C-alpha cells in the first residue's frame, strides 16, 4: 500500500483502497470488443431523506416484548441478539477492562498494534518502525463476543474497521482475517453487505451503503426470522406474521441459511441485502454456490446448512431434519450439557442407540456431538473453532487452513436436488467462479453472460478489469458504460468507470462519474480526492481546495487529499502549510519514500494543467 505522489511533473497522490488489486490472469481469454456505449448523465439522481431511513415494514424487536416477554427474555441471552454494531460505552466495563488492560502487541508486517485503555476511552495504537505512533479511538464493536469480536472507529456516520479482533476462546487479540494478506490499517469501511447478517435493518442512507445512523440495532431481532412486523403489531393477528414452524422444512433451513450459508454467494440484480423474507426461495434473492464435492475434514465459518444437508441424518429424514430439530432459536446453545444434545439425538435415534463401547463413551462424556460432529478451527478464520454440522459416523479430525479452488461448484438449489434457477444463471456463476479462484472459468462464463445481456454488474466490472490489464482501455470504458445503463448508481461501477476514463484520457467523462458519486454520497472520500486532484491538474485551484479539504476530513484515509493540499500550499509559497499537510500524509502512509524525502521541501509552482495518464495502476483496481 504505497501512496503514489506527484506534485511536480504530473506526480499525484493516491491512497490505497481497502479492496486488493485485481489479479491479472495469464492466458485468460479476453472479452470481444465492447459495443460503443454512452452514459446518460441526465438521469435523475435518487435521494435519501436526512438522517436516513429504515426498511419498510420493520418495527424492531422492542415492539415484540410486551406480548412475548418470556421469549424475549430468553432470546436476550442468545448471541444473535447482541451481534450487531454496539457502542463500547454500552458494553460491560469490567469485561472490556479484561480485554484491553495489558493487551500484548500484535505485529502485521513492519507495523505493530496494541489495544489500550485510558479510563473509559479505548483505542488502538499503531507503532511504526521509526517509533512514531498513530492512536485511533475505538468506538464500536461488532459481534456477540462468543466466537470473536471486531472493532470500529466512527467518523461521522461511517464506521472503519480496526486491524485487530478479540478471540475469546483463545483469550487473545489477533489479526482480523481480512487483514492477513494485506494490512489495510484503518481504511476499511463497514458496508451494508458486511453488517446485514449481524443486525436487524439499521437506519441508513438510501444512496450510500456505507452510511449508518445511530442508534443501530443491537443484533439480529425477531423480524429476521418472522418477517416485517408492522402489520402484526397493528392488528395483533397471527396470520399477519410469519411463523417459521409452519414453513416447509427447506424454507425453515433457508431462514437460517440467509446468514449462516455464505460461501461464494452473489446477490441478484436489484436485490437489497436486507430484502430476503422468510418463506421466499433463497436462490431468488442471493444465489449461493457450494463446493461439490465438499471436504469432509475442512469446514468454513458460514456453511452450517451446507454441512448439515450432507449428513446421512438429513438425507434419511426425508427432508424433515431442520436446524430447529436440534436448536431452539430463542435459547442460546452455548453452555448446554452433553445430556441436552444427547436427548436431541435420541429424539430420532432412541431405538437404534449408540453402538460404541461403554469405555469409549465414558471417556468422551457420553457426548454424541464430540464423536460425530468434530469441533475445530475454521478454514477461513483459524482463531475461531466451530462444531462441524456434517454429522458423520467416524468424522476425520478437522483440518485447518484454506482449501484450494474447488473442482466443481453448484447452486444451493442443485445441491438440495431442487430445480435449478435459470434467471441470471451465467452471470452469477461467473462471479462465483471468480470468488472461488477459478479465473479462467470466470472469464469464459462472463463472456457468455455479457453476450446474453446479463444485468449482474459485477460481470462487467470483471470483464473491464481484464480488458484494462491488457491495455484495452476503450473497450473497458464501453464495458462499464453498459453496466451503468442498468445500474447507474452502483458505487463500484461508477468508481471503476471514473478511473478507467482518466486512464483513457477522458477527464470530462470521469468528472461526470465522480460528480454522480458525490451527489449520491457527499462525503465519499475517494470520489472527492480524485475530483479534487483533477481540478488541481486542470488549474482550477480555487474549486479544488474546498473539495480536497472535505476529502481530507471525511475519514481516516485521505493521504492523496493532504498531498494535493500541500501542492496548493506550495503554489502559494506557504511552506509551513505544506509541511503540515505532508506530515498528515506521512501519518496516513508512513512508508511512502516520496513523503519522507520531500517532507518540508517547498517547490515554486504546480505542474502543468494537462490531464494525462498520471494514474498509477493500483488505483484502478481498488
């Protein structure tokens, strides 16, 4: 993550983005030339009400308590009830003290991180090789704390993730899984896709999926399983709320699978992350793909339904076995005794009984789960242990570590023997291949999907990245323009289009895309930075300054904005102002050699105003 800087001779700063650079796929077939396309920038920009909005029809779990006090009291102790985005000041102070006091530092590359506490204020301290530190306050936690807890700092109405998580089973701080390959430091936004399975629908912006308004729900509430409750609260009629117990067995499993089955999933076009309703087919909302065949000795964190439905217990139950056969959704499963789970097993196996030797049973605490559902580290988060829900007669020990690309993937429906969904089949499959690490198959399937007119925008982004990597910039621009025709307000597509247009010497078209991004989200740091730099390079310095100042203050990143502000200060012969801005840039990108070498050095003028191919490759692939 290097901050590329150009103040003289078209050197321009750009901070790294949370998403890793797209991989160039050698020998991958390239898409055919894209048909010329233009973007209709006159299309109205949607708006969001001040302070955001909630999902229609949802009332919140508190509305259920007066009539369902006993169930609500029991569910309050369930991990799902407290897995949302919660303020640290609302958590147990004694418990937090045990986490933060005396926390050992954790090293990520050449940077070190340590959780620290000052009274009731919590922070993460980053230490650089030169001994300089950057202290970032921790304001919120995400997760129940049963298996893990991630932390965030709030800036305005955005939340940025901290590189360290707390892992309670090991009683230690460790690197968040998303930071293991690349240290993303403090620049990762919490977005709607990430928070969706942790909470009831929060109050949020309708045009920016990174903006949430407090108070946010404490966790997953009644309506995620029972559906929106506004009508039921108004009428008090049973028929006006969904009772999952009355759904089919598959529908019941999919109520749980909406969050507990998420390996290689792709949202269908036009579907919101909070749009699933209990009883609806899951594949009509979010297309899930599973490995086929699965690995019996390796398990990922979010594939409980997939594993369970591979079990002989499920296959021989004629579809009657569901998640709630063993789990009461209103009561926490943690702390239940071996006898409790043995009773659940015996509800089906009482006649057959256990055939294991009594001595072995006694040594194992007469625990069915310990023998048939091995517990171990997950492939994707080694610091978290889970119970493998693939019930096997003699399961092999759980093997840690990620598996390689699967030989074959199938839809969730096909895995269950149901009819294959046909809508957007090629488009979603292309993205699933890409997520699974099968690049050539992803490119081949994407070409077919684009030829068929798919409306999955990720497919066009994938093809455009492939074209751009092979210097076919005009075709990449046209490919993204096709996606903007049906997804005009998708952040990723607008972002890629703007940067690709800059690479293709079309700054005016790039500005159109950036202006739309800013209209949708006035504090979009990346859009503000790039827009400001274009204005600087075009000599429109008076227009650039307020935009760059907004960008510099919009979040923990903003290194590019600070460098561009330094350039403006140097042009005005304000060397002290330039030094302050470069110091700020160094704090954000401490390892950039240009900042270190030129900090405090004043230059006489700004570079020429012509915009050319000044964009470094890593900015094009956030």
